[in-house]
C-alpha cells in the first residue's frame, strides 16, 4: 500500500537503532540543470549560481553574444555548492558527518553491547573516513580555487567534482568504508550476528523508502490507481531484491529491478498508454547497465530477478 511503510515505521515495528542507522545515511536528491546549446555535441551543465551572465557579458543588443566568451571563476561558495549541495560549508558538513558517525556508533553499541574499547576503535575508524574525504576535498579546492574557466571547460570541471559529491550524498560510512571494515573485525561472533540482522533490516528500510520515492515519481507520470501502485510495489519491493547500498544511481537501480520483470506481467497491470510511458523509463534503466555494474548493483538485481522467474516456473 502507498502508506504501508510509513504506518509500519510509525507503529514502532522497526527498532530505534535500525531507523537511526538508516536515517544517518539518508541520500539527498539533487538535480543539475542541463541545457543543450545550439550546435553543441554535449549538454552544457548549467548551475544558476554560476551561469547568470552579468550585463557586461551581453552583446550591444543585450543578447548572449558576449556570454559565449564569458569566463567563470571558481570561488569557495561554488566549490562548496558542488560538493555538499545543501548550503553547507565544509565545517557545517563535517559537523553533520560527525553526528552521523556518533549516531551509528551509539546505535551499534545499544544493539550489540559494545565495550568502551570497541566504541573507541569504531570512532577512530570513522574519523579516518572523515579525514580521507576532507583530504580529497582540500586537494580539489587547492586545484580549482580562484581559477577561471570558459564555458566549455566548466562542464569538465564540474564532472571532476562529482565523485566527491556522490560520496557525501551517499554517506561516508557505507560498506566499503574503514568503519564498516572495522566493525566486522572488532565484533565478537554473538555481536556480529546481531549486527548482520540489523544491517538486513536497515537495508530493507532504505530500499523500500527509495523504491516508494521512485514509484511516486512514476505515479505522477502514469496516473496509477491504488491497485496498480500496489502491484508495482509488490514487484519491486516484495521480490526480496534489496540493493546493498544506495547512492546517486538508486533511481536507475530500482527501475532496473522493475525492468527484470517479464513484460507480460507489467502489461497485465497497466493499460496500453501507461505501458508505453513506462517502457521508455525501463529502456533508459537498461541502458545504464554498465554503470550499474560498475557500482555493483546490476548483478545483485539480476540475481533477484532470476530467483523470481524460478519461483514462477516452479510447480
């Protein structure tokens, strides 16, 4: 149901530790305006903060003739906006990340009964993730601060900032972090069992919340009935496909899961006009397979799809 997940969480079915850990790694969705310039082979990334031309950059008739030759200077605000993208400066973002780390450690301690020594090791490891990230931020800042770029160069510079922005948005303490590796190393077997159970719940919470967000976007375009929405939610969420971690490709990862469903099943749910619109989205998701594979999503999703197909064919 459209409101089922909120009701489950609101009823307190999920432990405070699970919800806290999930919320600590909430992914902030951002979008960058893209405009295709006349005769341009690639879309030119436009940021309203950066690309509003001053009057002196226009030609004598007030047109964009002078804009093409405009050079853009990278200042602190622009660098911070591209990396943190939520109005934060580095100090504010660091405080937010430190709070996330403390929430994660406190939740683990509550769930697993950590000793003071174990907590200290986890905080040290999480601090290492923070320092490594900020070393990379500082290196990027030194490389580009107060430099000027023309309109063609600025899109390439923007792309250089994206790995840092993606890490910040996805959270620094994911499965490949020093913190995650340290957790697996310092826990006793009984603690590790409780931790793995919590991780499965946390990942299910995140996946279902994000799947609901994707389905809501589809709903606005397709005009789904409650019955149709519930049927699609069942295919995406209740299949057992839980993406191991959520990043900026989450939208396509979830659509890619839906693309593994046989077309016949989807056509049973949707009317022809709705199917035609959904098919466009699914084709876009399939075209992202290489990127999803690099991020470790595609194989996991496909394995879940194979399991679904096997269960369908079973007597």
